[in-house]
C-alpha cells in the first residue's frame, strides 16, 4: 500500500528566500505543513488583507506577565488556530512554559500528526513577551528562531 501525500502540497518557503537558481525557494509535503504552522502562529488576527480573522490570538498576550496563566492561554490560542486554519494536521497538543534562559520568552511546544499518517511530529514556537523594561527597539514578537 502506498501513501498518497500529494494533498500536503507545495508552496513558498518560509521565511522567503532565493534558491541557487535565483528563483524563490519552495517547500513541499511535511516541511510545507511545518512552515504553515509557523505562519499561522506568527500572524496576528487583522494582519492579513481580506482575511482579518486569520492568525493566532497569542499576540494578545504580548504584554502579559510570563506566568502559568499566560502559558495556559497561549496553549488554548495556539490549538484553536491550528485546528481552524491547518486541515492537514490532527491530534494537536500544545504545551507552553517560560524559557529558563530568557525571562521574556514563552516556548510553545506543539505536537501534531499529519492527517492520514500515524507519524507524530513536534516543534517549538518561541513567543516573546514585552517586559516593562524593554524599550521600543527590543525583541520582535513571534520571531522564528533556530
């Protein structure tokens, strides 16, 4: 039995880059799904033209304290948006908690299964909270890191 994964699709690589041929890089299959998750979580509702509801409400927590309550809300917001905007995944579980090395960073650990497969995948989405001590030239929120 062969697995038809063509429904996973192909699209522009995120973040957008240029390949060795000088054209825009693309991603496909499971990597495209992974990058789509980062796009969904990194977009605040209201940012996209003609799709004002698209995105994740985690950005509402930008000025919240880095606490267990904020982490619980982040978990709910991330799961809610992934179930709503990424039909290629199922069994989504989000766990959030403060990063021990950076006091203004909330790490959201996401486990998911590609639809039609029994292959569990995971990733960490770093979400930066703005502290009162931060100035306007501080950290960019939702920045995708290594």
